[in-house]
């Protein structure tokens, strides 16, 4: 998947990027900001402990899923409450394809990279099967219809025990790519022991970057214009020759493939998949992400994903130091609940006072100081 | 027990549960018609009403507690409209639907935190009494649910048809701009819609938590979610649709649960899934629901 994304993203990128010479590239402040961020992200595994690396990996997986949902909800205006279902398809699909043939739980024993690609494709097919509905229903109607996916998903996860392990879930086989296995067998790079979290970090970075660039290409190109037209005025879009139902169906499939990939990455980080995780709360979290970050843009999805998925981790880590927040079971507000209050309130506040999401704050600053960016 | 009486029992239970779902779906449709907003916070309004009733009934008795619960849910609904929905300056109704998701996250988190792992009873007077007529037995609670829902729905439909509030509501649903020009105060209409929806949800909360279900618990909000398929398979903008949709969901759920052993190849817990399967099937055939307004534009 990552290869396919990278090769397809490049032409779209070169087509939409301004024909800037090397000089303008060097004088733009943005270039330096991006380079600094990239270096920071590459260096982090050498300094952070496992807890923060895992938190970061959750954020990356969430970012991939949120980018996909933002293509559907933000750019095309189609609400989906069924994103958790496609995450589950990706996660469990990977386990089934890559898992060894066991006593009680079946697996196909395929190479992990192939299993990951197949899992993403299966998520796409699942989205395609739903597209007769996804293509014909609009906005919030689709949101309710996709609720069905959550319940179907939960039903299958709990009942197809020889594939999913039932309520106890199943172990996730480690990823291996070009002879490198992403498990706990430690290799040492520059005196830092590299376990699974460190290795996965780089895989996560590559996948997130590829997914982000591909989505940016889609949004800035012809399909993106068509999607925005459908969102803003469906009939006008149809009159202009945009095949509305086909586009809606196609975006739904694309978005479910993104969710599938996010599911694969999540499974690799968790190392065990359990059905309870893929419930309706997860879908709501993803919707909260894209609204908080900013609807309709890749940056918005990434910012929102970081916000929503890092918040509970931060609160858990520092629950002793924070007022009102206490460890679960002690009667106070548990970190998980505290973070739900925060992002629930953030969704409401962002829509009312900052309709473009958090990325709009950055855009406003850029508009105030145009000379820096020009 | 014969096959026929089993079937009749399941059918009656289904109709009774269906009328409760219809109550919830009706509130949902009322909000949609008045404001074009799909209210995903509906389940949490229901939970709020149920919680207030459950925590008061010991001190002030069941009926006053139910009254306070209904009023509280109506106030919560109106507050959501007044404090949140009215402040939105944009025009995109699916963004407003997402706001209601934010509200739902807030309310549900607060209520489930208060509930914890408790199962609260609402102190209803029916208990676990069962009425048996000709081999068919049905719980008193189920009869009460059906009667109450039927009365409320009739009262609501009459109000909707004959009072000036109902006329204003229908006018706003038909064309909000024209209604505003004719002197209908849209703010008041949508405030009223949210309050009514909250009140209906609180009544439904009572009947979702009485015998044979154990009581008000975290999972109650999941049961309340079944009103969504009820509303959409009937057609979101149709009150008739909400009633028929509610009955379809209730009966399907009851039959699927009752004949679970015959349908064992589909796995356990089929009853919870059945309403959603039916919704998917109906939407495949009729995208705007059974009674919903068909879209005239074909693009």
C-alpha cells in the first residue's frame, strides 16, 4: 500500500506544486519549518521512551484514519459513523492473512507485508459492498445508515470465533519487511536499543506521509474539486457533469481503505486486537478529530488526530499532577472520561467559534503576516 | 406452549417495544422537521430523563419523579437548542449534526460516569406482574408501554394538526423562510421541538428500563440507538414513518431474539443486529425510507 501511495502521489504533487525555483524554495520560511519538523520526528525514537513512542504511533494511525474520514466527511460532506468497522476490517484482516494456522484460531500464514496490502484491499471491498447505499444517501442520512456497519462488525467479531478469537481477541503477528522484523528482537542503532516501537515509528511515519500526500493530491486535483462541488451543491455538481453517486461511492471506498490501513497500523502497535475497542465510541472519536482539526484538509485531520489521541495519554501520564483528574476507580474523573469531556467540548466550541478548526488558527496568522510566507 | 402462542407473545412484545422506539423516533423526526438537524444526542437526552427519574423516585414517589424526569429531559433538550444549536452561524446541516455528536459525547460521558456499573430501577408500579390470556402471557409493563405510547402519540399528532403551535411547526418544516415572513418565530419553534423530543425520550427511558430489562444502566443508551434505524427506515421527515419504523424495528428485534435458536447459524445476539439489517435492506430498495419525501432531483 505504501509503495502504491507514494508512486501515485508524486505525479499529483508535481502537477499541483507551484513551479518554484530553488531560490524561492530556500527563502520560504515554510521550507525550514517543514525540514525542522521532519528532523525532529526522525530523531524522536532516540530520545523518547516506549510510552511516548506508542502514544505517537497511535496518533499516526489515527491520523491515517482521520485523513480518510476527512476525504469523505470534510471534503464530500458525507457523514460516516461506520469508520470503526473499517478499522476493524483492516486490523482483523491483517491478523487473519498473516496469522499462523492454529488450533482454534485460523490464519493463512501469508507474508506480513502481503497480509497488510490484502487487509487494506478487503477494507476497500467492504466499503464497495456498502456503496449502493453510500452513493445514494446524503450527509447525515448516511451517518445513521452507517451505524448498521458498527453493529454488524461487532456481531461478526464476537461470533466468528475461529477467525477473530471472539471476545478475547487474537494476537497480532509482527510485521516484517525486506528481512527486517518489527518485533522485540533488539537491534542497536547509535547506542539506542531499537524495539518494536522504535522500528514501527519509522514505518508509521512513512505510511502517514504517503497517505497524507496522496490525499493532498486527491483534494487539490480534479477529484477534489468534484468532491467539494458535491458537498456544496449537489445538483449544481450533477449539472456540471460530476457523476454524483459514483463519486460518493468511490470516496467511500477510498475512505474505508484509509481506515483499513489505520487498522493494520493500530493492530501492529497494540499487538493484540479485541472487539470492544472497535465500537461506536471509536467512530465518534474519529469524527471529533476531523472537526477539531479542520474539515476538508489533510493538515486538519492530522492536527485533530494528534489532539484527540494524545489527550488521554497525556492525562493518564500526568493524572497525579492535575486537579480534578484521578486514577480510574477512585471516584473522581478518570483520565479517559476527562479527555472525553475535553474533546466533546472541543467539538462544540470549534464548530461554534472556529468553524475552520484548529488549522484555521494557523491560516489566520499567515494572513496577518503575508510577507513571511510569500 | 404451542407455536402459535409463542409467536403471538413475541409479536405482542415486539409491538410494545416498537411503540417505545416509535416514541423516541418521533422526537427525533420532530427535531428534524423543525430544524433539519439530525440529532445524534437523542440517546443522551433519554439517558438524562431516565437518570433523573431513577435518582428521585425513592424520595418523592414514582409519578412525581417521572414528571420531574420528563421536565428535566425537556429542559436539557431546550438548553442544547438554546446554548449550542442557536449559536451556530453557518448553514451546513451536517456540521450541526456533528455538533450534536459533541453534545452527545459530553452528556453521555457525564451520565455514564454517574451511573458507573450500577443498575438503577425507576420504581415503576407494575413490577414483574404477568397477564395470561388463553395461553399467551404478557408482562404488565409491556401493556403499560403500549398504552402510554399510543396515548402520547395520539395526543402529539392531534396537537401537531390542530393547535397553532403545530401549524407553526408544520409551516417551518415546509419552508422556514416563508414561515418566518408569515410571523412564525422559528427560534421558538425549534426550542419547542427540542423540548418535546426530550420529554418523549424521557417517557421512552422509563419503558426501556422496566421489567424484563434489569434497569437503567450504561447499555440503555445502546438500546435507545435503535430508534435511529426506526426513524430512517420510515423516512426521516415523516411522523407516520417514525411510527411504522418503530413498530418494524420492535417486531423484528423481538422475533429475531425469540427464534434465536432456530437461527443459530447467524450467531448469538441476533436480536440486537436485526433492526440494522432491516434498515440496510429497506434503504437499498428505497433510499429515502418507506414514507420519506422522495427527492425529485435526479443527478
